[in-house]
C-alpha cells in the first residue's frame, strides 16, 4: 500500500513547497535539498523497476538514481497520479479516482484524460493545487508544456495555477530545454513543472519490453541530461514518474462480458484493464466480490469499496469522493488484464498499468543539483 504522507507522489510538491516557504507545508518528508528554485519533470510511464532493468539505455538517470523512491496512489494511472502530484493530496481526497469512473450525481462515465463532459473541473476537484498555493505565496510558478494541454479539463482539475509557457511540438527538444531553463532562472523563488509523455505512449503501443521502448527511454535520458546542463547551478532538478508498466500477453486477457461469473450483477464497468471499478446497482457488492474471487483466486486483489477504503488503498476518503469508487474494485496481481467491450480501444494495448504491483506503483525520485 502507498505510504500516504511519507513517500508518495502526493508528498513531492508539498516537500518542495516547504523549502519555498509556502504556508501549510510544514515539513519536507522526502529530505530534498534546500533551494529557492526547483524544476519538477514527470515522465509518464517511468517506473523504477523499468528504469533499473534498462539502466544501460538511461545512463544519466540510472547514475542519479538513489535509494529514495516514491509510489503512485491507487490506481497507478496518469489521471490519478497527476492530480495527486498537483494537489498534494491522496486520491481519496482529490477525487480523480481513475482514467474513467462513474459520476455519482449524474451517472455519466467521466474520462478524466479527455474530459468530454460538462462537469466543471474546478468543482469536481475543488481543492487548491500546490501551484496555486505557491503562486499566492509569491513563488514564480511556471508550467512548460504542449499548447494543447494548456487548459484541458485534467489540467484545470489537477495542475491549475502556473503561468503556462507553450511549445508547439515535442520533437523540438532544444526549444523545450531553453524554455525550461529560462523559466527556472526567473524570480527569487521558482517552481517549474514539465511533463514528458512519449515513453508511456511507446509502452502502450509496443510494450515496455520492446526495443522501441528502450530507444525512447534513451531519448528521454539524453534530453534530461541536456536539461540539467542547461539549468542554472542553483536549481534542483527533480525527475519522477506517474506509474510503471507491465506487458500483458494476449492469452492473459479476460473479457468480462465473456465470463459469466465476472459479469453477473455488474451494472457499469469503468477504470482500466489493470484496475476495474465495478458499479453494482441491483445486486449485493459482497456477492459480486465473492464471484470475482472465486473465478480469479490469487490472480487478483478483489475488494468491496468499504474493504479497500479500510485497507488504505486510497488514503483518507471524503464523503463526496467515496461513491465515485466502484462498489467493487479489482486489480490483477499477475500479468493479467480484465478487458471490457465498453472500452474496445484497450484491446490494442500491449503495455498496461494501474494495479497494485511494485512494477506499476513504484516510481523513481531522481534528485540532481547543479553543484
């Protein structure tokens, strides 16, 4: 289980905020170097186990990999992790409970990545972000990213607050580095955020064990090494990931609709193939959980909502957030996946994530000073 409050993604920016003098962040639980300027780079799909296994493809990152690591929250997926990072809160507080989930007040299924909904992001996730709190404290806060991400629903829910500095395309690496270095050099106290997505895309499409994934990791590593060289010497660079990944063989994929024991009593399926929210409107959630456990045995962690909350999967859970979670949640413990025809695009994925395995949940925390 994630050690919320001690070593999760949700603890990173509050620890930075402590050094930057932001009210409410009374401690650095991660032991970061004290500084007045920080750049935080999140590499989508960069799990610590993946990085260790491919250290030869990423010599800079591997060479700066210390003993400290972080875990994502549950589920180990981008929408949830970015919101934990941005708000400094566990999922049970911020309420972005997965890539897809059912909205209790409307019954709609919200895709938090695409946010094709009339839901107001700032109302759905009302807590101030660390970026907002830092800006209010006089810190110069900047996000350097693709123009298309400037005001998406997820950005507004999870990462609102920074001045947004856009770049047009990811292949212009030098421009990205120049923009980040410039942003980091401005102001007396500075926090800069950046996001790299291509490693995750390659893993989903080709697999995290593929040659293509290793090549993309090498490109990311080279870019980060150049970034550190370009940053002023008083800037602390922090690099982490939002989740890891596992490759799922095609013969290890169960389609829920084809499995009578799994489909029985389930009204709505959301989440993703490595972490399912099962909403049960006309049956007993405990009975649904028993059927899933009977079918899957030791191959999955299956809990009712209350059981998962009691075991601390999501950290403290607010009353408003609680019904966003499935009445039953299920996560494979091996290299299995729970597919559904509700989301046919998932059938094409090779690499997947979101479950509670170390390969998916443990992410690196690379700390690089300029001294």
